[in-house]
C-alpha cells in the first residue's frame, strides 16, 4: 500500500493526480487529507470538490478513476489505522503537496496526526518517504527542515517544472511532476520520456 497525504499547500491537484496514476498502475492507495488540505482543495478545485471531504467522491466526479476498490481513506486523527504502524503493510508514503508546517513536523518527529506518524514510521522502518514541498521563496527554517528530512532518508521532489520537455499546458507540467514522483517510487510510467530516448 502506498500512503498519499495531501496537505494545505498550493498544488493539491498534484495529490489527486498522483492517486489517479497509482490506481491506474494497479496499486493499493491509502489517502489522508489534512484539514488545511481540504481548505486548499476548496480554494483551488472548487467548493463542490471539497464538499463531502471524500477523495473517492472527488475522483468519481472527475470521471477518471472508475475502480476505487483499491482506495482507502483515513481521517488524519485515526491513529490506529494501518499507516500508523510499522507492521501496517505500507510500502511508501508520499506527501504531495507538502506544506512547510508538515515538513517541519516530519523533520522533528512531531507525529501528532496520522499522516505525520506515517512519515515517522516510514523513516524509522527505512521505507520510502517522498515529500513534495511547496513554498517560495524559502526561509532558512524551511531549508534546515529539508536538510533534516534528507539526513533521515526522505526523498524531496520539489514540484519544479523542467523546460527541456517543452511544456505547453499546465497539464504537461503536472504530468512531468507526477512522472518524477512515480520515478522515485520505482513505478514504471509514460508521463515523460527518459532522457536520451526519442
Ligand atoms: C489557499 C492556501 C494556500 C496555501 N499554500 C501554502 C503553500 O504553498 N505552502 C505552505 O507551506 N503553506 C501554504 N498554506 C498554509 C498552510 O495551509 C498552513 O500552514 C497549514 O497549517 C498547513 O497544515 P497541514 O500541513 O496540516 O495541511 C496555504 C494555505 C491556503 C489557505
């Protein structure tokens, strides 16, 4: 199972698109959205998208992921859910987008929510913990927290576009970032061509 956390940073569509990509790839997905995450979903995707606070409903309305049998949703206060334990059958945790507050929690082991606990567990168990931090410009506090999570074994994938792939639409930029996240998870994809292939 891959845990996908959506926090209250800009770019919540990246979390939604990653969940769709993982389901499409046949993976089991557990999703946790923070309170601020729902606030940003309402802001960036519309109030209707956040109305029921259910990612499954949101995905159905987007009409892309039809088979939702592999999707599980947990409230961020469910400390007894499988992602909270080292024996919970979790392969990797991805926070996308990752707010600077969530980055700080992960950097300091401040596991006061299911999502931050899931990252804490992934790091202690030496499993993949991929953070997609979104802020600009960065303060020294942000950079020091990034340094701390890197030293603990996390992977940072800032949602920065590349221009060598000549993106023409926002969708092209999103696809590139989703491809980069899948790449860190060793999941084969066709979101971009590997460098050197035509
Ligand atoms: C519309 C909106 C956009 C935001 N964008 C960012 C952002 O890009 N990066 C960030 O670190 N915080 C951002 N914030 C602030 C976070 O939501 C806030 O710090 C919150 O406490 C994060 O909590 P969470 O990590 O539990 O989701 C944004 C808030 C709102 C309402």
